[in-house]
């Protein structure tokens, strides 16, 4: 995470003094953050505000890809027992869809591999393929 923050600082051409004043820390602490693999949520929120970039989305996209929600019928017992917000479905960003489409187009993964590894519903994948005019010369996914 630190290297991504450093990259964004460079892109925004922010002065180190402004960063130190905003985060209320010294330059050494900033340098330590740049090499850190993770940061405290409050600190990450401050960086997101300063750099006008949602660093939390990196984590949420990872969760959507690698830990998708259980299906609704498997979720019913837990959803009744929690006060936390319940999300109806996954939201795939344009970047994620492009990534998946590229995997298929470049033959790095088959449709069936994408469906199994990323737990993307078959109908969703085919809707993306239709929307982005993906040619049907790739192998068909069996039901």
C-alpha cells in the first residue's frame, strides 16, 4: 500500500512539507509509510483525502475477486443475526471487467477457469462478453 501511496504523491506532485502538516508527522514517518505493506484505517483515510484517491477500493476489489459473498440462500441464516449492512450483490468495476475480458481474449484463462476461480456467474460473464462484443470463437462453457 505504501508504494501505491508514494506513486500517487509523485503523480500529484505534493510537497513533503504539506504532507507532514496534513498528517501531523515528520518526514521519517512518511518514508516508513511508503515502505509499509499496510496502514491503519484512519491513516489510510487521511491519505485518501489528501491525495483524492480511494485507497480502500483496492481492498474491496480484492475482496470481490477472491472472497465473493455467499449466495443469498446460504446467507439467510447469518443476515438475520447481524446489524451490519447487507449487500445484495457484488459490484464489478470497469477495471475488473476489462481485466477478466483480457484474460479470456489473450487465452490466459478459459471462460470456465474465470467462472471457477473468480466465482463470477456464467450469465454475468456472458453478458460482459455480449456487451463488449467478444467473439464467440472461444470454447463454450458447459452447464
